[in-house]
């Protein structure tokens, strides 16, 4: 029995030794084969794979959107697009001008706000109308006469020029007419992603769809008074230029007077809220424009300038790019991030509390508008957050050194370089 056990041990040892030899030989063969095989790169930005053979969507389109065609390595995940161009929007052309809109139907992420571009030729009138949502507006070009009447019959008439703002509260009837030799162009923003510029309450339609005998009884006049009421909406049409502003003010403000808080605001008359080497920002909200229930910021970034890393804790942000070129990265919870490129005429949208930055990537000033469906502007900057959190705690997270953290500005920079 003892001899049998010894022989069994010897046999098992020889088997294991033989097996080990086979494994070593196999490893040697693999090493030899590996030395003969090509080493493939793991870097995604080698230049070899950064080509696009075969059919292309549009070479110019890729050139306008380099961060979508070839995203930075910091981008991650399937972040939905947060950009739409007014150039892709349907344009409705009328006798007195044209209009086009970007709503949630075009940009699905834009749930709380929608935007409209409108052009009125000289004498062109956006007919008397109203809508449920408040209307915030920025004059982009030329001059216009705007009018409104509030719930107590108090009137408003004013002339606005390029760079001026206005705000008509929801339900307040108003009108816009192009002035001068070439009329105007302006941007409208509404606190409703489903807003439809082609579905507003119009004076002509209301009159047309009310029986003439009712109109006659309402105004105590003969029915024939309303024989020439248009059979369809006027929407945008051209007529003579208005009378002098002072004369129209006297007429409409008789008896009930004017609105207590003007619906117009003139940013050119205010000092910037923040100025730095990298640019400036003007914040317009209820603190300096009492009539508004929509906050906004007019931002100018010089070439290379950066709207610092930040987020807005109280509302979504709707953007309109007036001129220049820039890029924006939006970070979402779950480690998602996406970078997109913008230029004049583009719309951007950021959900509430999502961190982002905007960088001027062109060789001229980048001017864009931030609009929020809330009366007051609020933001939190990354730098200010870190500067007012215990340095040891922050360093234990990101390992940048407490010396670096001590040098961060205690007040937000807003635009860099400072």
C-alpha cells in the first residue's frame, strides 16, 4: 500500500511538471507571436481615425459645428441637443414683413420658453393682439413704435431702437410698427415652450367672428359701421407711419393716464453689472425693470473670453446668439457632457441647475442673450462655490492643492480673464 501511494505521488508530480512546461511553452509562443503582431493604438485622437470617408452630411455644416463632428474627449454620454438655428425655422412672409419661431416643437429640450424673430418694413404693423404668456423683446435692428393698454385702461406708447428691450405682461394687448426708412428686426421670447406666434388673439379675427348686431349694440352705433372689418386676419401688414410720439402719448393717456411702470427698458443707459478684460454683462430683472417677470442678461465676450463655469438654480436658461462664434459645454447628472458650437441666429437652451460655460472661439466679440422665465436673475459659479467651502475638504476631492484654492476669488468673476 505504501509503495502504491509513493508511485501515485511520483506520477502526479511528473504530470504537474509536464503541465507547467506546456504552459511556459505556450506563454513563450504567445510572446513571440505578440512581438510579430502590430501594436494598435488605444488613443481615440490619433489622426488616423479622424477622417470621414464616404458620404457626408454637409462639409460646411461640419465646419460650423466642429465640436459635434469631432467632440472633445471630455464629452460623454447621449446628451440631447440643446441648439437650434433660426435659419432652419419656417419663415412666414407677409406684406408688412416676416416672422419665424423656435419652439419646443423644433427644440424638444426647450420646455419652458420659445422664441420668435420678426422683421417689419417701414410702416409694417404686427397687428393689435395679445397672448397668454408674457412677451420679452430685444430690438436687433432699426426702430419701432410699440403700444399697449393694461387692465385698468392705462396706456403705453414708446419708440424703441436697436439694443432696447420691452416686456408686455401676459393678457395685455399690444402692437408693434416699424419706423424709419427700413423698419426693424427684433427678438421675442415667451414663457411657454409650446407658444405659437401664428395662434395669438387678433383684433381683426375677434371682430370678424362677432355678429355685427352685437358689435353695434356694444358700441351703440349702426351695424354699417363694421361693414369694412377684414374678413381674415391682417397679422403683419403695411400702413402709413404713426403720428409724432408726443401727439400719440397725449391722445392715449387722456382720462386714465399712462402705465405706472414703463414696459420699455433701455440697456444703453445702464452701467454694466460686471466688466472685466474678457468682456461685460448687463443683468436686467425686476430689480431695475419693475414691469418685468422675465429676467435676462446681455453678455459680451471678447475673443478668447469665457463666461465662467456656473449654473442657474432657479430657472431654465434660453439663449439667443446675436453675433460672433462660441462654444458651450453642458454637464448633466450621471457624468454626461456635450459640447456644441454657436453663432449669430442660433438658440441655446440649458435645463435648470445644469452647469455650463460659454467661450468665445472667434476673432470678434461674441454677443448673446440669456433669458429666464422668472423675475429675478440667479446664478452660482464653480469658483465661488469652491472659494467658500473649507479648503481641506475641497482638496480631498479634487487634489489641486490648498495654495491654488486660497487664490480663487471670493466673489464670482462672471467673465474671464478678469
